[in-house]
C-alpha cells in the first residue's frame, strides 16, 4: 500500500455509482456542488491519488473534475476529464503550480502546457454539466 491521500471528484449525480465502483471504496462523505445535478464525492485514504484509475475512468468517457491532496511523496493535483481526454496539473495546497527556473526565471513550458490543457478540459466539463442542467430543466 502506497502513500495515501484525499480525493475530491465532481460528477453528475447519475454517475456517482461509476466512481464509487471504480475506486472500490465507499465515499467517506459527499457534498452537493453549486449545480444540483452534480455531486462532489470525497474519498479518504486513496492510494497515491490513484491517477491511473482516474485516467482509466476518463477513457471510459466519464466526465469529471476534481483534485487530490498532497501525499508525503507527491504534489496535490487538479484534474478534469471530458471526451475521453484526461488532463491534470500540479496544485500543491490547492493552488496551481508552474515551476520557475531559478537561474533564468523562465516558467516551465511543460507546466504551463499542463495548466492550459487542464483549463481547456475543465471548461469543457463545466459546459457539459451546464448543458445537462438545461436539458433536464
């Protein structure tokens, strides 16, 4: 068993069981999000944030967004998935992170690209959640 952390994931209420089944853990708690059709599930003691499992869920077409907290050996990450595409970016203590070279003070191109990819996918997730609300409302 590896380093354990807390995972928070937002999905449509109708997809709740897919996440719980995939993680094979009971959700320790949940809270309603700003949209009544989505829910935020909270899982404590997830092995290393289980990024592979989240990537696998994304490939199934599940639309979600969220973050996992820091472990002893890794940064927290903010993630989103839509249309089978999974994007994540480092976010220690809930803040997006882009490394800076201490010599040149240049931002890391790969970190900026990861943050841009995440923002693009997260925007798609939010639009998807909103469109589901319009269809139901």
